[in-house]
């Protein structure tokens, strides 16, 4: 995908903070019509943004919590963006807008940008779209970029890996979820939140989480995973949650030379590289290069591994995937 | 990964139908210790196997149905393999053995091989492991290879794309599931099964499915998607299900020059190619090549897209990923 004058203009407007240019360019990402690596030079160089991931079981009240956090972030006068995904549903495109209604009283605030993401058939899947959209928001000057997702499957993990800080939101009733997912939770969580903490069992959940943290082998470079109690209805504890997020961001900033920081960056690089090559492979295989291989493909007794071996010796194929 | 004498011996034994060699080599695939493309020459050339995918919501009774199908397949004197996965749980490795107990009375039958697959941290994920394991089973002489998975998320779709024939198993109560997933279901299903058909509402489910099939745009090259009513408790309808599967296999065999067949093969090729390159990228980035890039990675203001661009110009990096 080349970059034309119209795209250039769009990105220019986006960098000036134009909200409709941002919305339009995210749509282009969703539709696979804009390749962020082709505009990398254009979007680079803006101030650092922080990506804050929120995940947890359905019904944990993430949207209400995020609503409160937006308030705290706006009080510190920073621009806030929210990218919400529901990757459990690849077919609906995952964009469940209804749930975002709770955040809608920020809709009149020009400094708050809320967007539900779907994949709309674009290559690379929803985690790629989320990451690319977050880079566009960074270029548009958003300081805090909140990534919201539901569940802790592979796709959700991929999305949470984009975040600098990951908050796992639970409720007192999430015992089973924690039991089933504990290895995965300990892998991604930087902060645990027990929401709806006015309900019975919240103390018990707090203790289980503390026990889990103490007995786990998860090393986060001296970061002790905190547990914050909140109530999304009246906002109790959400100021502490915001302070805890800021504390983790400070921690990251003073530890850029650590193993953890490098690991995150390497992970991101691997993902981007493998997504880009996958897209190129898809294009190359869909393209006309395959003429010589069609008869082999039509023969079911020739394994795809054999065909791939031949393709990897084929100069014109390699040129296409390394474009 | 080179291929040593021990691996050669293992694959030789596997090709003679040695069950423990098959089990051992699948474990090596799960652990990422065996790269099937490196033994492609060894396993190639055995008779054609058929991969039959079973998916649907949890509790639809897939395991009992598969149990009956194994009986019918064994009556036709063919070797049967089952690969079961639960990809919704990336952390437990997805290997829920308890559910397979219903199939256990086949455990004494040497011609039936049942295996729960987990990823155990191997690269490429569970769909790669499932596909590679199915190629090993093909080399070992299994004619029918049943792939069982739960749900219809992206990973399950990837697994079902490996199958020649996909049966979606529903129960009379699956109305909501069908409504939510209908686009995805119509994309993958070659056969619909309404199991527990003695229950109330099965007629209604049958009619909804027929309506869905009639009104859908899914073109399957003249294949009319059938709906089969079954009862996993007493086996009612499972003989018809088996005949329907055979009919679809016949259909595929007489349509190898169709768009559909080619599309499946191209899809498989793309997946294998992108998985292999992803693995190579991971190895290359984890390896020592990255020395020059570490300082860039440690600088958070340099975007990963920029670093990737430089890597893609780097000959020693390219050599590693195209090895």
C-alpha cells in the first residue's frame, strides 16, 4: 500500500488533534485500507502515551470503572482515549456499543475519544487493529489510551500485551474465574481490582488474590502487584486506582533498562513483524504468483509443507513477502 | 531444527503404525521439539486421510456422538484417530481429559487413537499443533481423523479450517448460540447436527437451521448443507450422520478441481507459511542478531514499526527468517 496525498493530509489533520480525522483513519485501519507501517514516519515523534489495559470476566463493571478513570484523568488535564474490543465474537466484529453508553457523558468532551473496534474482515486480527489505532491516538496527542477487553483468551492476552499497565478487574464472585485463569492472570496483571467491593465476599477475594500474588513465581522486576478495592457505582477507590496506575507508569519509566521493559518491546516487535509477513504472505499467495503451484495444490497427496518448501526457494515469491 | 537419527527412527516406527511412537512424536510437536516441515519427506506418501471436525457449544454432547462415530468407522474396518482441544483455555493447555472418559471403552482398541492436545508453551498455537499432529496420524495410517473443539472463536475456526468436513453439533436449546454465531457457522459448517433430538424444541431448531441454510449466501460448490438429528445416548441417527460424512467426503473427492477445494488448500498453505515465518522471526529476534537493535528498543520514542523497517533491510536478519 503506497501512501498518497489524501492519506498524508488525513494524518496531518490527525496530528493537529482533529477528532474526525482520527476516527476516519481508525476506520481505514479496521478496513485494512491503511497500513500503519507505511505512515510510520508521519506519526512518529509525538509525546509518549500510556496504554492502560482493562480486562476481566464479563459483568465485572469495567466500563463504569473506566468512566471514573476518565474523570480522574481529565482532572489532571490530559487527553484520554478508549479503545474497546470484544474479541470473543469474531463474526459480529466485536463492536458492542451498548455497553459503552455508561461512558457517554464524556461524549461532549472533545478531549475524550471513545471507540469500539471491530475487525470488519481486515487482515491481522483485532489485536493488530487495537495496536495500530493506539499509535494513531498517540500521534493525535492522547496521553492516556485505555484498552478494554473481555475475558482472558489468547486474543485478549495479545491485546493486553500492547498495554504498558494491565489492570485485571474482578468482582467478589469471580473466584472460579481466578482459579481457572490464575496462571494467565499472573502473567499479565500489574494491578488487580476488586470491583463491587461493597458486596459480600470482597474481603475473601482480596485475601485470595494476595495469597495468589505471594505464592506465584511471576517476577515483575520488583513491582509488587497491588490489589485495589473499588465501587464503580459511587466511585469509591477509583482515585486510588488512578494513583496506582500512575505509580506503575512511574515504575516503568524508571526501569526502561530492565528485562521486563525489553521483553515487552521485543514482544511487540515480534508481533508486528509476524503480522506484516503474514499479510504479505496472504497477498503473495492470493496474487498471480501461484500459477505454477496450482496444479500441485489441486493434488491432495502433495502436502502443503512440501509446497511451502518450494515456495521458499522461489525468488519471485520471496520478493513479494519481503517487500 | 535438524533431523537426527533418533527422530528418523521414531518416524519409521510411527509409519509402521507404532502407537507409542505416534504418541511420543505428538508430544514432541506439543513441546515445540519437532518441526514437521523438517520431516515432511519422511511422512509424505501415505494414503489419504480424512479430517472431520466437530465443533459447537459446550454441553452439546460432541464426545458421545464421536464415541458412536468411532464405532461406525471401526465397523468399516478403518483406523480412527481423535484429536481433542479446548482452546478457550490457553493456560491449562486446554487438555481436559475428563470429558474424554466417554470414549474410553475404545482405549483397548489398538486401531483407535485418542489424544487431548495442549500447547505446553510451543510456538504457533494449538491450531498448528492440531494440524501437525493430524499429519503424523495420516503417516501412521489413520484413515479418519476426528478433530474436536469447543466454541466458534477464532482459534476454533482455525482448527476447523484444517478439517475436510466440518460438523457443527447443536442441541434444541442452542438457539441463542446459532443467532449470535450464524455468520460464522454458515462459513464453516458442512453438516449441522441437532443432538439430544428427543428433547422438546428439536423440530424448531431443525426448522431454524433449514431456514438459515436457505437464506444464507454461503456457497459450498453445490453442496447442500444437511441437518441430521441424533441422540448421543442411544445412538439414534448416528449411522445417518456417518453416511452423511461419507457423502461429503465423496463430494470433495469428486470436486478437487473446484474453487472450494483450492480455497481450502490455499488457506492451509497460508497458515503454514505464516506460522513458519512467525516461528523463524521469534527465533531470530530472540537470538543474538538483535545486539545492534537493543539500544533502539530501549528507547521508547522509537516506534517498533521503524525498527522493523530497519530489520527488513538487514541481510543477516532476513537470512535467519528465511532459513
